[in-house]
């Protein structure tokens, strides 16, 4: 899924632009009144809108984007007319109703060779627009005015693409004694098949299912993932890692589905409690990984057929869903090129 996010800073000062570049964000959308530091412009893809709504891509002569304001049903036809005469890039400005007009356009233009871009007033709105009718718009122009908002945009970019999942064979399961495990309570309802990627190493992650199923003795808690022991790594939205013990209220985490789909959710609460633990080892080819989880019926991994299975029922030989990343060392959660062995 090749989505494009353009930042639209009201005041594109040096500090903001340099931070955007450090995150790999190079697409900037500006009105003629804003000025980007000249020595930084050649590092960027700049979309410049003049006072008449005409958009120019600086340094690009072949692409001719157009902008259409959609305020009622009749304006939908303006977009369709533009496509019929060959428009390839259309910025759709929906100042009042955001979702419904875009749903209509996406549905009608899904077979057309055209890219639709929408405008978002904040990062949260950008997330929504990228997922309209699941397909979403091709790109979003999102207003950002702070370093913190840029960091959230970076997380959204990291969560757009699917993550590669594989089937691993369970090779060993054993008791790991008592220890502290971490329950991650998000602020959203998690769907069947969704959970967190957690592992003992930064190369091999198990998909830990949420607690939406419940049991005869516990009510469903679909906002919760009983994620593992405090030392475990968890995959974050920008594909970095953190220790489960580092998570807290307000931290944004990467929610992953059994099909590889991803989204970002904020944490409402983290609970760390002492519980009996179990070590689970699995292999994909010659690569072996492990995870330590609470030893209880409510903690589930996901089988190769997509069904969540309690770890109390999983046995050696079973196939479960994992993510295996390239083996690299990590420093404060970021990958670095150096020798490392994790066991």
C-alpha cells in the first residue's frame, strides 16, 4: 500500500523542517505565503498552492495537480469531470463533510488511473482519511505545527504498510517460574485476530492475541493484551522496539492483525503484576525465537489457520503466527549496524 503523507506547516521554520527530514518526511505542502529555508528546499518535494488554489510541484513540469473544493453533491461531479479529461492528481478539499464525499469518490474512481489527496487538520484525522472504505485516499495533506505532531505523523507512516508475518513451528514449552508480566490496556476495542508483536529478541516476534474472547471465569476485555514478561521487546509503530516495562499511559503502540494489517492505538493503562510464567520457543527455518508469557488460559497465540489458541493448549509441533525481522543490533530500540547475538 503506497500512501503519501504531506506535511503542511503554518510556519515551516528550520527546526521543524530539519526534524521532518531526520524522520524521512520529504513531502511539504505550502501556501505561497509560507517560506521554507532556501538551503533545505532541494532536500524536499514541495507542493506550492497559490492564492487562486493552483498547485505547482516545484521543479516538476510534467505533473499538473488540480484542487477541487467539495461542499455539496454537485461538486462530486467536478472531480469526476476532471478525471474524464485526464487529471491524474486531484487534491479534494472537503471543508465541512469529510468522510462521505471521499467515500463516494473512492468508490466511483477505484478503477480510474488517478490519485486522490485529502486535507487533514491534525494527525488523528489523517489516520482516518487513509482508511476510508479500507482502501483510503492515496495521500493526505496534514497540518503540523510542532515536533510532537511530526513524531505522530512518523508513526502513522510506519503503520500504513502491512507487516510480513510467517508461520513458525513451536519446538519447546516449559515453565519459567515467577516473574512480572505486563498487561497493556489500550483505549480502543481490538478485533479478533489483533494483538501485539512481542518477543525475547529484537529479531523474532510472536503475535500475542488480545483478550476479546473471555472464558467461563473471566469477562472479555477486548481492549487488553496480556503481552508478556517485563523484559520482552514490543514492536512500535515506527518499527523500533521498546521493553514492555517502558510502556505507560499515553504511549502509542502498533496493533497488528493476523493478516498483517496494522494500526496505531494509544495506551490507557499498563498493569505490571507478579504471575507464573511460561517460556515458548519456535522456529522459522533455521531461525529460532522465544517469548515468556503469563501461564494462563486467557493468553493466546494465533495458529496458522487464524484461530487464537490458549498457550495452555499449544504444544510442540503446532504452527503459530510470528514476525521475523532482519537480525540487527538495537540501541535504545533503534537498529544499528553492529555484531549481536541474542539467545
